């Protein structure tokens, strides 16, 4: 019988106990917001969080929805297999994708802040046919990403605790489903923050212990010596066998596949545009950029401590597999994360790893649930079933879709588990099948000449071309088409490349036949609010003149930032280290570790503290109310102010007095921002 590092009871305890605890916490938060801030769960709030979310919370949501179980498991696995270069490439490629999305997020705020889902733009620009094509890509991405989350989460639980995989597939999304039902997008934002905080705290403890206080390693110098020693006994696949080098060709291909495959998981996944819709216009750029930078250090830092620790301690009795190294199968299951933490902290380390996996699967899953339910509500139900749906009916439909999607995904993840599909396989496949959505999205938002025929045929032809090249190149390189060969580096790289790059080409060529001349500045006029929307919610659906200048500046600043970021992290640093065949010296490795730790601390501080600071007035107000004390909130010159009734200058003013005499607005129900 297989031995597991943790007990089944622990697995069920976390999935059920922690799931229920979070569901209760989020329901209590939603209730508190309703009671003390007067927030009612209208259709706009459920789907868009009333378009008022500030930058700190946007950052933490970007981090949380991009932190999958695969992020944690694969970055550690790559660090274990390839050394320092593994977690670096994972982090650099993933962050580049999500940072690039900032351009789309700003364009959404500039052109169409009134949308509820990104697919609504396709309906307005290309009619029903184009809408259905785009919708298929969005839903396909939703389903495959959710499958990856549940596969990664259920396998992480099952391999570490022996928990039955079917139970894990259904129990993991259950708590998420409950709080998403009660709190909508706003509850997912708040839960994202708590989940992300827990993940950062665990990584910080781990990094500090591995490189500072552990008796087994305790310093970058000792880690360096252990990695050098182990490379002599079982060399890496790098040209020189070292784990302290970037000179690894296989890793470049793997990173390329991650970049191309992941393109659709950001650009096609409606949950990322959902955050842009929810963000206030002035906060969108900073929220996404800081989110991307804070995410980058998660796989980088985690791999650098857990993956390298599992490898360095191979010959130490503290290693769970001592005296053996992890088998290839164990490494591919992502176990270097759990075993690396177990080697450093004992069973509590393995337990912390499973808690992190739980946090990553549930927080990213909540974003998928709400975005899929929004797509089905607005792009299917309101568009084609009940165009006159009231706000109440929209909320009911959203609830039904949240429940249905959770059950469907649990079932699909079970099927994928049984046919033996892995996260890595799906990640390759998703880029080839759905990568063309990138061209479709960019064309729809930035290219006024794009036609409906281009939307019908451009992405679909790109998918077919990509799949044909993937299968053809697999046959060419391996002679036989099977599951393992199809996941090979070369066919995957070719399939991904063709899918992603032929899509804009087809779209451009088809549009040339009879170009549209769509006036993008009129796009926003086409979107309708639910009939239960409040005045401030309606106001936020419009493009504000004052925001336009800011958004145009943001676009330029983002382009400059992206060029600098990609130049440093995707090209100059890794490729010069690759090209030179440099093996890290002890000093260089020490500097590498110090930079990693500093970055991790800064990211954690930003994600933990900034959302609290931004919402300090509302939080203090709610706490005072909970304690039974008096408190009043006012808006003043764009800023929320807290004013006590004993403050004579504002003593119990009427709304009109407050507005006229003090130039402030008494806060109304929907004015309470997060
Ligand atoms: N979200 C990713 N690519 O780990």
C-alpha cells in the first residue's frame, strides 16, 4: 500500500473544515457589509462589485487568481529538476502574461467600462455569430482552467494525504460555491485577499527558515555547497550538469510552451477582464502591474526554497524519501513542494504545503465560478433567453449558474483524473486549442476594421491550423501519436506558436476583404445596467472625461513598463546567463537569494497592508458599529471621511447642508467602496 506523508483525516479536515470556515467568514462579511454599509446584493454588485474596487484589492485578486495549485507544485518541481533556472522561468513567463493583460484592462476602462463581461463586446461588434464564437473560447478557457485548478488541487491532496480523488474534486469547490453564491464578486475579492495573505506568510516563513535559521541548510552558502555536491551524484539536464546555471536548452523550450500555452489562460479567461471591469478607472493600471510583480516572486521564491531544499537534502535523513531521491513520477506529481517543506519543518511543513494548495485552488476557483456565471448570465441568459430580465432574475440566474458550474467542474475533473490527464498536458493543449482567443480579443478592442467574418473564421482557422501542426509535428518527431508524445516539447512549441500567431494574421487578412470602420468611441453606449442598479453604479458605467486623460497616460506608462520588464526578465538576464553558460558563483547565488527574499517581503507587505490601508476608514467605521459605537461616513473631495457626531463642524447635518456648506456628500448605500 502506498504510504502518504499526511493522513486522510488531515485532507478531509482541511477540505471540509477550512472550506466551511471560509464560507462562514465570507457570509459573515457579506452580511456585515449589508447591515452596516447598506450594501444590497443587486445584479451590478453581484457581477461587477459596483466597479469600485481599489488598487490594493485588485493587486491581491490578480495574484490570487493567477496563483494556481500548478503554480506552487510546478515551480517547486522545476526547481527540483532544473535548479535555479526552473522557478525563475516559471515566474518570468507567468508574470509577463499577466502584466501584458494590463493593456487590455486599461482599454476596457477607456472604451467600455459599462460591460459586465468581455464577451458583450463581441456581441456589439460582430452580432450573434461572432459573439457565439468568442463565447465558446471564453467558456472553453473557463472550463479548462477550472479543470486544471481542480486537477492540481485534488492530486496535491490525494498524493499527500491519500484522500480519495473524487471526494477532493467535489469537496474543494464546495465552500467556494457557497460564499460566491452569497457574496458574488465582492466576496471573491475579499476571500482572495485572505487566501493570498496566508500563501505569502507560509512562503516567507519557508524562505527565512531555509536560508536563515534551519539547522539543515540555514544559509545561501550551505545551500550552494549541497547543490554542488548533489550535481556530482545526479547531474541536472543542463549542459554542465549543474543546478546553479541557466545553461539548459530543454528549459528554454519548456518556458516557451508555458508562455504560449498560458496566453489563452489570461486573455481568454473572463475572470481577468472581470477584475478590470470591477476596478475603478484610476486604480486599474497600478492594480494590475503591482499584482503581476507581486505574483512573479511567488513561484520564484517558493521554488528557490522548497524545490531546492528537497534536492539539496536528498542525502539527509530528514528527507522523506531518504536514502533515495524522488522518483520521476513523484517529482511530476509536484511532490518536491510537500517533501521539501517536510524536510525542513517535519510533518507540519507538509501540512502547510497542503494548506497552501487549498488556498490556491479555492481562491482561483472562486474567480472562475463568478466569471463563468457572469458569462452565462449576461451572454447567454440575457442575450438569448430573456432579454428583458429584471435585476432580480439576473441575480437568480447567476446563482443557478454558480451551482451548476461547480458540480459540472467537479465531475469533469474526476473524468480527467481517471483518464490520466495531467496539468502539464492541459497547459500544452489549452494554448493550441484556445490560444487564438488572444488575437480575437486584441482585434475586438484595438482594431476598428475587424469584421464579423474575421471573428467567425480567424480564431477557428487558427485553432485548426495549430492542431494540425501539433499532430503533424508529433508524428514527424516521434513517429507515433500518443498522450506522452503529444506533450513533447517540440510538437507543443510548434502547435502553440502556430495557434497564437496565425490568429491575428487570419483576422487581419479576412478583415482586409471588406473592412469595418467601427467607431470604438461609441462602444460603451451599447451596454445596459440591470434595472436594480443604483445611481452611483450607473455613473460608474460611463466613460468619464476626467478618467480619459488618466487612462491615456496609463496606456503609455504601461507600454514603457512592459518593454523594460520583458527586456530584463525575459531577454537580457536569462538569455545572457544561458548564452554565457555561467555557473553561479557562491557570491552570485547569495545575491540571488537575498534579492528573492527582499522582493518576497516587499510583495507580501504590499498585498497584506495596502488593501487594509486603502479601506481603513470603512473598516474603522464597521468595527465601531460592531462595537455598538456611533460613526458617520462622508465623501469629501473624492475621499471618504469619517466624522464623529461630536464633531461640531459636522454635527448631524442634513444631506443638503453637508453638501452645500461643507462641500461633502453624505455617503449613500452604494458609495461604500472596498
Ligand atoms: N498561473 C500560472 N501560470 O501558474
